[in-house]
């Protein structure tokens, strides 16, 4: 009997993805396939500063790789822009998800919950009022939970990131800029993605 064909998974999004890829590369205890049984083929495509529109323009990468599952890391760079509203960003993400599902023909899309930003402890290139930004994040995440997790197609889901919300976790998991993740935060992010992929492969979400 022929061996089963490994699943193909694409992690697709903004700078968190490229930083995670580098983090895995330089930590010998981690593996790009997340250490999962069946050795899925996992590709990491990250574009620093990417908005929903920019990711929409890079959909050929999804078609070229032809994954079974797409993990989207998205939303932060759009919510930073005052002319965008949580509703407009959530709507754009939903449109992108529908394109990946129904135009590109991908079986499943998981959108990762957008994280808060926190007060920086160093000078940052793009400062933002954390309270203003985080209120927008909460509203967008609420809309995406409502839209994606109740979708009748059963092929979309907003994955709630665990281990980033308590005061202790904020201190240890975020870098000095209050936006990107520290080494400990990247490890937690890695574990969240692993859990999301396992749930998707087991069809338990």
C-alpha cells in the first residue's frame, strides 16, 4: 500500500510569519513541520508590513503551493491606519478568505486572532495609542468570530491565540516595541499554530 500523501499547509501573513520562520531556523529544537506525525509540508510566507490588500495581491503564492490548509496571520497593519475601521478590515479579511476558498479552491482557512499592542519600552518607528488600537482589535476579532466560526461551510475558523493576554504574559511575550514578539512569545506563537494545525487535521474545529 502506498504511503499517504503528506498534507500541505501554508502559513501566510505579515511580519510575524517571517520572524517565526527565522526563529525556527535558528532553534535546533524546533522543526518547520511543527514536529507533527505524517511530516506535513509547511511553507512560511511572511511579508513585513503586509495589509490585507497586499496579501490579496500575493495569492499566486497560494496557487503555486496548492496547500490543503491556509493559516492567515493578518489584520494588524490595517487596523493601524486611522482611515480603516474594524468593520472594513474584518470585511476585507472575510473577502480574502472567500477568495482563497472559492476561487483558489483551498479546502480550509484558519485566521489567527489579532493580538493587542502594548506600551513600548523603546523608541518605535510606528507609534500608536495602545488603548485606541486594542479597542479596534477586540471589535475586529469579535466580528471575525461571529462570521467565520458560524459559517455554514465549516471550512473557516478564527483561532483564539492562547497565552498572550495576562499581565505576566504581556511582559514576557512581547518585544520592546510592544508589537512584535520576543523569543518566548515566538515559541508560544509556534505552539499556537501547531495546535491550530492539529485541530484542523483532526477535524476538531
